C-alpha cells in the first residue's frame, strides 16, 4: 500500500510539472503591448535603436562614430495597429512578431515600407 501511495504521489508531481509548462501566450491587449516594451535595434544595422517604454513614450537613437542623435516620442497600439510618433509626425504600421517575440516586423501602412527590428 505504501508503495502505491509513493507511486501515485510521484505520478501526480510529474503530471503537475508537465501541465504547468503548457501555458498559452498572453493575447490580451496588455500582453500584446508588453511584447513591444524594451530596446530594439534595426536588423540591418546596429547604429539605430528604438526603446519603447511601458508608459507609451519612446526614445529613437542613431549612434554614429562621431555623433549621436536622440529623439523622444510616443507609441501606442490601436486595433492591431502600431502608431509611432517621432518628430511630431505619427506613422502607422501593421506588425508581426517572430522568434519568441524577439523579432518585430513593421510594415508602414502608407508606403508599405518594411522595417525589421531585433530585441536586445
């Protein structure tokens, strides 16, 4: 009897451990927004970074050898559209994430221009 209890207990622990790893991705608006928060660099060059803060502000930085340009702005998500305002000019993008949310692809809605960022 004691042997069966130990076996049942171990089996329960194993099932519990396996099921705890089976979580679904957070698709709530807040979960989607949290994917954006952090510092991103252009995939094509590491001299351009965009840091998106959880309070809806952002910092765009171009770091070249002899100078650095910084511009503060804002960002938001509205109905599946990423809106980024820099230099007092809002731009809208469709977006997708890949590679466990570490690659962000933005497609500007007006021009169709594709920009790919990697998360630091």
